[in-house]
C-alpha cells in the first residue's frame, strides 16, 4: 500500500511540474495607440461566468502582456483606437465600462453596477490561443 501511495505521489508531482501556464500578449501593428478589453469564460468553480477586463493601453509597434496566466483556450477582444474606431466580432455581446478601468463578472448580463453606472454591451472577437502554447501573442493589424 505504501508503494502505491509513493508512486502515486511521484506521478502527481511529475504532472504538476510539467504543467505549463501560458501568457497572453497583444502586439499593436496599428499606426495608432489602442485600448483593449478582454473577456473570457471563467470555469474555475462549478458556476461558469463571463468576465471582461479593460482597459489595456498599447502603443503602436509594441507588445503588451495582458494575462500572466491564461486560464482558458479562447479569449475575446474588443479594441478601440484614439479616433474612436472599433474592432470587435459578431455574436459575443459582453459588457465594458467605456470610461474607466474595469473588471466585470457576469459580463454577459446587462445590469447596473453598485456605483449606479450602466455598462454598455459590445461585440467581441474570438481568438484561439491554441491551448498548448507557452506564450500566445495576438497581432492586431488595425484593418477593418
């Protein structure tokens, strides 16, 4: 019995040691500064919830680390530049705070925050990180 426990312990330690956590970065190839909001489905507990976060400022021709640890394969982006041009997707309607930095849980539900402001729904584009890479860099070109 002790041998089984010992080998089970070694096996679990090996799995944990080999587990890699990816990073999500965004490269801005657009000729203007951009503001990025991200969203993802948080499945860390038994209740799944959509979370949106923003704003991440990225200057032209720079790469910005957005998430140190990627918890899911799919992320969703909503991007605006300093001329109010918008880039999103089709079908993924999630909330953002258009003025302030934010983290919104239940971002797929329209509601009024505790401070009394109403967040606005926007369409987000889906990006697939591949699920197995150590570092994923999404390159934003700024084309419509």
